[in-house]
């Protein structure tokens, strides 16, 4: 299990997808994820970007 952060300028859902997609480029055998935190950055009176903290589980190679 490892912890990562996903980001998006569009939505929380896209931040999750971006985080998992990025993790899959480095880690193999991904099995699950858990959203541990949702936060964002505000600019000029609106949402600038979304961030999600994720725990990502994976199986080790034999």
C-alpha cells in the first residue's frame, strides 16, 4: 500500500482517475484505492483545482 495525491482542474472524480492512472504507470498489480482526503485550492473567487489523497493497494510480484 502506498499513499498518493491526485489533482484535477475539473472535478474530484477526475482527480481520483488522474491519481490512479499515474500510479499505474509506476506500480504493477493495482488492486484497490481508498479516498482519504478531499481538498482544493481557491483562486479569484472560485475553485482553481481539486486534490484527493489516496491510498492505493497493490500485490507484490512473486
